[in-house]
């Protein structure tokens, strides 16, 4: 006969600061390759294991969702104006590249980074 344990099993251990920093960098730069999926997966997998990583993954996820809206809007404008909206898409891409690199550098220094242009979908 099997008896239940007297206390619930322990959850996953908290991350060390260097692990949090590494995953925060991946969350910020992963958006260049995988869009909103990289920070979403990192946030869901490591939720509750470190406040810094959780904050930075949500910040990156919100930025990626904001970029998705900007790319869709720019694509529609480019389609409607027969290509005259293409510079808008280029501007969004350059802004994405610059801001994500700044965020990754801040994360490498273990600084709490907030994107200047961001819609807060996930808080």
C-alpha cells in the first residue's frame, strides 16, 4: 500500500543569477530568429524560478508582440500604397535590431531593461 507524501513535492529550484542573465539574453536575442515564440517559451518554462528572468522574458515578449503588430500594419500599408509603405517596414526592422541588441547588452550586465516603445500585453 502506498501512502501520499506528508508534504507536496518541491518545485524546481530557483535559477542562479548567471543562469537568469544567460536566459534573459537569449529571450531578447531569440526574437531576432523566432519572433515572439522564443521569449514566450522561456517565460513559460522558467516562470517562478527567478524574478529577473521572468521580468525580462515578459518584456521581450511584449516587444515581440508590438513588433508583430507593426510588421502587419506596415505590410498592409505597403500593399495598399503599392510599395510606398516599404520604408516603414525597413524602419521597424532597424529599430528592432537596435533595441534588441541594447536589451541584450543590458541583460548581460544584469540590468533591468524596458523597451522604450512597447505595448504591455503581458504584465
